[in-house]
C-alpha cells in the first residue's frame, strides 16, 4: 500500500497489525517511516524509539533481509538523516 502511495491506508494497516502484534518490530519501524513521510514527525519519532533492533538503521539490511519496498527504504534513509 505504501509503495503505491496509499499512505493513510498503509498507516492504518500498520497500526492494526501493531494492535494485534505489539512486538512486531518490522511493522513498528515501517510505521515510523510512513508517519515521518506523512509529516507526522512527533508520532514517527515515538514509534521509532520503540524499535529496539539496531539493524533497522541499515538500509542495506532493510532491502536485502527484510525486502522492504524502495519507497519505504528511501523514507527510512531520509528519516535517519534527519533524526
């Protein structure tokens, strides 16, 4: 959804996943990026602080191991460069 530009819908889905699986780090990191790109800086930083796996700071790891879509990886790069 996020890759297709359906940001609001993707954010809702990430939040629904986290209600059911609160320790799902992949969804939490993706939510942080999606919120950041949507301009919701405060909630993005709050979500990011709850990501306890430092590998999510590696764009290569996100692409190769987690198979994140390009738009989400780019967003993570932008987020990491700013925060």
